[in-house]
């Protein structure tokens, strides 16, 4: 319940029967999640495994947490960012204290795809708690805080495996900006952030259908504009896996593909649409349009790297079919080569565009 900016959390579920060794075996960073919000029970479980209280002294003047910290300084504070605002986890009382009423998830990392996660955790180190003589300088405080945050983050990873949740820790964070947005004091430093969401069905387990008529294909294609984002993503993934024999059905929907390419702002859609486009025979007019969009995605340094890599491959395929685009493609490759981004450079080497 929410009362005067205090959200009382349900008792954490400590009786999960998922084996620890299996959780370690299956631990992964997963960057796919559904739009569904996490339940209050799931949030309770996540925060308790992160750094909840698991031992209280008889005098109740001190307590231990589920994650260790150097000299038991317990300097890491855990905040969570939800659609309804920002909350600080009060582990002693297992409750949330609201500190902001605005949604700040777009600031938890520089990668746009992470902003869609329903829950973002922000790990903040309170240097004022690091009073032991071993923390004699800022460097020691920082790398100790990073190590202690790692323990907390790994606890969350293992719980997410057991609870079938997706999670990813983020290092690409504009820390000064986030600290300012959170109104932290000069002793409080953002260390890392982490996102959590409900895991969608594994794309690798999806059955790739075979089509014998355009009507059968259109049933799948029409899901691309579904209001259910998970259903639309599934359809996109299946379309990327189409064989040469069945991809011919895409040609009859080229106009709709061009429209999707021109309006999408979604990273997942962009990377899949770039892959699908290489399978389609577009008209000269359509090629002119998508060339402009893919070129923009490729050269936009703020764009996701997987989007940029897939887009440059799509441009390569288009320029191979239409030689008048060769010089434009070479110019784009020259601009990319100067950046020397490993993932994109590796894609160019795979295409044998660079040595």
C-alpha cells in the first residue's frame, strides 16, 4: 500500500525451490522483456535478494544484509525507478520511500532499448558510511563501492533466473546527470544501474511456419502493426528467418514495410526491419526511401550498434543489387571505418567490405 510516500512491501518469498547450481548454470544477461509491469511481490523479492536484511543482532542495533560489503559499511543504497516515480529501498523495514514522482527510466542508461524495462534499479554509494581507515581516498571508496554493487547485482541475476525474469546490468550511464536528477548529495555517487522485466517466450523456440499462399503469409505480416508489442516482435523475428522460397511473399507487402521503416522509433523493430529488407525486391522509388533511412541509422552515433550493423548489411545488399548506389555505400563505409567500433567493423569484415 502507498501511504504518505511509503510503500509497504509484501513479505519476500524465501521458499523458491530452484537449485542454486542450476541458477548459476543458466545465469544470463537478457535484454528482452514484455511490457507487463512487475508485481509488488516480484519487486519485494528482487529487493530482498539485492540487499535485504537476513540477520539482526539481539540488541537490534545492527543488521546484516543478503549481500556483503567491505567492513560491513553497507554503503550501497538501492533505488528503483518505476513508471510512477523513484523509490529508495528501506531494507530495515522492507519498504519503499518515494523520493520523486516522475518517471526517470529514460535516464538510467545511454542505450535506448533499456528505457523500456518496467523496473530499473539504481545502485548509489553513500561515501559518508565508509568511515573505516581502509577507505582513505576516493579511489578506494569507488572500487570498493563497485565491488559491493557487483555482489548485489549478482544476487538479482540469480533470482531472475529462478523467477524467469530478464535482467541486464548497465555500465553506460551518465552518472552526473542521473545524480542531479535524483537530487543526491555530494557524498552519494551512482555506481551502476540494472533493469528487470518479465521474460518473453524465447525467440529460439518459436516455430517458423511455412507458407503456401499469400493469404497465409498476410496473417503473420498483419501482426507487425499489432498493439501487442510482444506479438509484433514475434512476427518480426519470424520474418527475419524466412527462407528464400517463402520470402517472395514479402514482395507484395513492400509498401507496408517501407512505411514501417519510415515511422518506427523502436530499436527492436529497426534491427529486424533492416534484416528483413535485404530479402525484399523493392521498387526504385522504395529503394530511394529506405536507403535514406538506413543511411541515417548507420551514421547516427546515438543509435544502437546492432541497428547500425544490421542497417549497413542491408545497404550492402541493396548496393550489390543496384550498382548506382555503390559510391554512396563506399562513402558510408569510410565514415564507419573511422569509428572502429568492434561490432560494426566485424560485420564489415564478414561482408568482405574491409580487410
